């Protein structure tokens, strides 16, 4: 007997499918989860009912019952910075290759917001969490691992090798930036970036200082201008401060903690009528897509952004393998010279 199908509507349930197909709930469940157990004619009838009802399987509920999901998650530090969206793209590409989806969360540099995201992701039973943390040493990361969810730290390092980490040698990156400016003839340079407690900024500043000392230049000729954020606004405000210095003390070049800050600094220089690089040269960090497209193409220290993400995704997948050993992968940056230093 052919059953009469109810009209198509949103949110059709398993019960609706069973009623429409004239079968039991158990039969519908088998079609969804163990189709080989159902006779072809019955399976076809159930699948037709699903199609006509617009039935969408509640994958989230199924995964919660199974204790896992088919998704990874990335908690990024700052969605405003294209560096992190490029990292996320690399993670998503690697996840898609093995049939996983990706949740993306933004902590916006807030430890409280980060914790809320992490707690929610554990409730969702994600297969693994990749995170660029506010604090790489935060106890909550240990708690998550103890509860059985793999964690990989991205663009940060953590002591003792207790986690897989993927990062870039930022001290070397700072050195490359300063060596380039010295090679261009600059002997008064400003380092612009912050907050000072951020690990990458500490490393980039340390690399800059080391290169400066190795060149035998006076320490007081390498000026540090700290900012509270790595943003366009912070770069612009730093530009006002630097350009307001007396000419005899004013640096002839600036190394900015990231490209976003460098672009804000560049904007301020242009507004003030300063020629780049004739009056002041600028080096950024990350080599985001906008660096090459700036009004004056920006010299930048390139990080392999998408490769960071792809590598992190591989590591989080390897966490479940027997005998897995944590890896600390460190990529080597490279300097890409453009018009903001070369003219």
C-alpha cells in the first residue's frame, strides 16, 4: 500500500520519515546508519520519503551519541588580522582532504572569551582543537588534553615539549628585518609593536637587538616604540609619535611588529607628506596579501601562513596514533624586499 506523504516542510523528523514511508523508527535508523541491513526496496522507499520531506540528518546529535564529531576547531587570536585567516585557510584545506569540517572561533585577544570558546568546543566533541592562545602556558589547555581532546598550539611555543606546536623563528625574522635596513644604509631605526608581553614581539625585538649589536651600532640608535595592539590604528598613532620627534633624533626607518601595524604607519607617513622610502623606510612582518598591494608595496618578513595551518592540522590528526610523540615544528622566515625600503 502506498502511503500518502505529508507536505514538505522544514525540520522533518525521523518519526515523520517513518510515518511517510510506512516503516518503523528502527528501519529508518538502519537506513541512516546500517543501510546494508535493509532490503533494497524498503531502503528506496525510506530514501524517497526523506527526499520528499526535505529531511536533513541531525549529524550533531548523532556525533554526540557516538562521543565524537567530524570536525576540527581553530581558536584564532585576532580575526581582524589576515595572517590568522590565512592560517585558518591552511587548516581548512588539510581538514577537507580527510573529510573533516572546521569550526573557527575568535578570541579577540581575550582570555575569558578564549576559555568560553574552548569549553563550548569540548561540549561539541570536536576531534581536535588548534589554537593560537592568549597565553600558551594556560592551565585550561592541559585540562582539555586530560579530558581526551587533542590540542595543537599554532604560532606559539610552549615549554617542556608537552604539546605539539607550530611556529616561526621570530628572532631570526627580527634579525632579517634589521639586517636589511642596515644594508640599506640606516643607522637610526625604530621598532614599533606590542604589547611587550606578546611572545612574538619579544622574539622579534630580541632578534632586532642582536642584529643591531652585531653591526656595532650604538644601542640608543635603535628606538623602541611600544603599542598596546598590533593594529592599523596603533601603527598610525606610532607614526604620529615618531614623526613628531626632533629631526636629529628621528629614525630614518621603522621595523613594525606586523604588516597591519606597518600599513597604519605607512598611512600616517603619507598623510604627513613623508616620502617612503626616501624620508623613512618601512619593514613589516607576516607578508600578508595586502603588503604587496599597499600604496607603497611593503617590504616584509614572510611567514608560511597556510603551511603553518596545514602542518598544525596534520599534527592534531597524528595525536591519536599509537606511539605519537609531540613535535615542535619551527619554520624559517624570509625577507621579501619591496618599494618601502628599496625605492
